[in-house]
């Protein structure tokens, strides 16, 4: 909750600058307003908007909650407060809700594709600077599970890391003595041979990066026969058109940065009564 409050205060200060020039000349008294959806999708951002309202001493009541389906024309929330506060906060309210809802809506489309598959949907670290918690939260609302929140979550050895490592097995052995006992090691692989080597080295998770479907099936079959405890993740240019085929390969998870970085904001507006 603390990080949300800091985020909200920063957003307010960013938009207000040295002060909203309307603020001191705004009409006195309390006014009411509504936030209305002009798009279909999944609502997200409620948690942040409620903290914003609390910070700005605005009374807000959401008629829809995080994760609920919304339609064009739906009233999402009603607000009551001083005109100066309502109007200086308008864009911040809308930016948060539109941005988060766009990501949640995209995540829900991916999640819907995976219904019936025993596969976990993961997002990635491809988030905008300073917005990771916010965008990852929106992704969760839409039905995805967060991959790493940061470099401290898991030791992932990507292709760039691997180019600095001479003996992978020895490196993993050394890492086990240095990292937390509960921290997993994930190794990115681009070929079946790399995946075999990574499993033999002691990886907990194999990321099949940009492999074709047949290669991934080969990795999964080898895993099943030799390293049943290892998890397999498919990643790399996975989109709504291909995700089901990846899920059919037998992997445990599929990850896609598109959930966040290809999401389009939903369209909301605020209307003062």
C-alpha cells in the first residue's frame, strides 16, 4: 500500500506542476461527477484510484470493481468533492484507469485463449520505467501471473549471461551456494541441445526462447523422461494467434511481453453533473 501512495502522490505532482492555475479561482462548494466507459473491456486501476481519491479528499464510489467486464456506456464510478480537487485530479484518475484497464483487457484475451490448457500465462519485465508494479498489477487483474518483478526474484541466465559463462554446471553449483535456498534458476535456451545441457547443469526452469513447436515438444519429451521436476516455459514472439499452439506442446507456462507493451488504453471520460 505504501508504494501505491507514493506512486499516486508522484502522479499528482507530475500533472499539477507548480499548481493548477484553475485551483484558486475554482467555484466554491461540492460537485459530483461520473467516470464513464467509452470502451468494452476489463476494468483495472480501482485500487490506485481509491488511494488517489483518499489523498485528494474526494468521495468516490466504484460501481464496477477490478477484474469485472465493462461495456461502452457503463458508469464506472461516482465522485463528489470540491471543483478544484475534482478537476485537478481528472486526468490522473483517467490515466490510471485507462492504462491499467487496457493491460487487464489484453491479459484477459490471452487468458481466454488458454482456457482448457494446463498452462500458466506469464507476463514479462518489458514494462515502462517506474511503472512495473502498476503494470504488473494490471496484468494480474486480467488473468496473467507475474513472472519476475525484478532481477532479485529469480536467477535467470539469458543468452547474454551465458556468453560470459565458461562452465555452466560449475556456475550453477556456485550459484546454489550464494543465492537463497528458495530462489529458482531459470536458463534461456534457443536449441534442444542447449536445453539438455541446462537441465544437466541443474536448472529449475528451462525457457524455450524462439524455438519452433517441434523443438519445444522435443525439449518437453526429454524433460519428461529425464528431469520430471524441471519446469518448461515457452517464450519469444508469442501472440494471440500462436499461443494455443505453444500451449499444446506440453510446456508448463507461456510468457508474452505483449500482454503489457502491446496493450491499448481503454477510453474513459469524466463528466461533471
